[in-house]
C-alpha cells in the first residue's frame, strides 16, 4: 500500500503538471508562505486551484522577478510561465515537499490579488509551523532546534549543509521528513 501510494504521488502528481512546462498560463492560487525575497525578486509557495480556467490542485513555487508584496493568505490570479526546476538538487528538494512545478512572473502587473482578508487553514498551519520553529530556536541550541524543526514539523529550510549530508550517509534521511517520523 505504501509503495502504491508513493508511486501514485510521484507518478500521477508529477506527470499531471509536466504538460504545462515551457508555456505561459493564467493561474488562480493561494499564497501559502514566503519562501525568499530581496530587493530584486520574491519567491512564494502557492497552492494552485485553477490553471487556464481548469480545476486543479497542486502545490507550486511562484517566482516573481521583482520585489513583490504578496503575503500568505492572498488569493491571486497571475499570468506566468511554467518551468521544471533548473537543478537536480533543487528538484529533489522541491519534490520532497510535494512541489513539481515553478511558475515565473516577470511583471508585477501580471499578478492580481483577488482576496487578501480571508482565513485559510493552509496559511494558519504555516504560521503555526513558523511559530513553533521560533520557539525551538529560543529554547534550544541552533543545531538541535533545526533538527527538531525538521523532524517534528517538516521544516528543513534552515538545516545546516553538514546535517543534510550526514543524515543520508547514516541511512536516516527519512527522519527529517514529517511522514518519516
């Protein structure tokens, strides 16, 4: 059953978005978290509900090649180009989070916020995850806090490269995944 579930996840979900690679699309999505940002770009995790008017339900990364002011909880409509991830390491990391596609917006006029004051469980859970990670960092040493965040919350973004290298070498990388614990 577990093998079938894994096959379904990686085969069905990954293949369902491959048809969109290399093309421009209009997506409707919920911004679930800020991934990274600086003065020249912003990156967000989004859950896409429609692509070109067709119902869907997949997680994605939205890359804005400008400083965007989107926030978790915003519902958006965006004109984007769809791509696969550019490196195998990035692809592996994204696939482990259930993300199989990235969308790029090159113009801030191509993203329209349709609702910015709505409660969404995904956003509330992401905020809870961030708060718990912050508690770990204040109560534990840095390395222990990041391992706890990875093992208990699935939050691997702040893990040290040495930790990320050593867990697979020890055959324990599954412990860093929430489902593995």
